């Protein structure tokens, strides 16, 4: 129903920009819209004015977000670290609940990575390794992220969270 309403409204917007829109209700109580009146007494529907913007600079009153502030001299989190494996919403089938997370990151001297599962740090000390083996992960949906930690022990950047689905291997069917 929402899709139908959105489609009608988008059509109305396009039609309203081109000319008048007429509204009427049929005998079954269904509301209709058209660019032509259905009866000589029909008047154009009162629709809100369309809000349009020209390409280029945003209109006044719209703040342009500042670039992400870097902590401790590091680049913005989106540029600093990213999980490259597993893919978002990947289903992992492993009987022992094992999977490896790989990240793309350029670590500087003294920086390390802390790997998280469902919001909890898995490794006690930051590691320089850009791949980490999780094991003993229970069946179900889990969130995985990785934080880059500076030499001073403070988090510098964090990768976008990836959701994974842990399921046991499928039993093989034997033909017969």
C-alpha cells in the first residue's frame, strides 16, 4: 500500500509541475487523481507547492557537513580501515564456528587492531595482524567490527560493522 501511495504521489508531483491536478471520489469511495476534470464543476485539487533545488550549492539553511574529524592525526575512519572479508550478510557454514576477518588498513608504528564480535573485544591486546580467526562462534546473526588503536591506546578509527550469519554445514543428501 505504501508503494502504491508513493507511486501516486510521485505521479502527482510530476503532473502538478506540468499543470492542474483534479481529485474525485468514485461511488466505491476510492480517491482518484487526474490532469482532466471528470465533471464541469470539478476544480483543481489543493496540492502543496513542489520543493525543487538546482544542482550545485545546497540552498541556504542546509548545512554542509564538515569532513570527518581525525583523531590523533589519523585519517577519517571511512578511509582508514575497512573490513574486506567476510562480506556483509554473508552466511558462514563451519561446524566449529570459525571464520576469518580480513581488513584493509595502513598501520603506523605502534598502532594495532582490536577485533570485536557483537560489541565485545575478542583480543585483549591490539594486534598488527590484518586478519583474525574467530572461533567458537555460536549459530545465529552476529556483528563484526575492527577498531584501529593508536600507540597511546586510544581508538583512532573503526571499520563499518558487518553482519554475518553463522550456520552449521548443510547435511549432504545421498541419492538412492
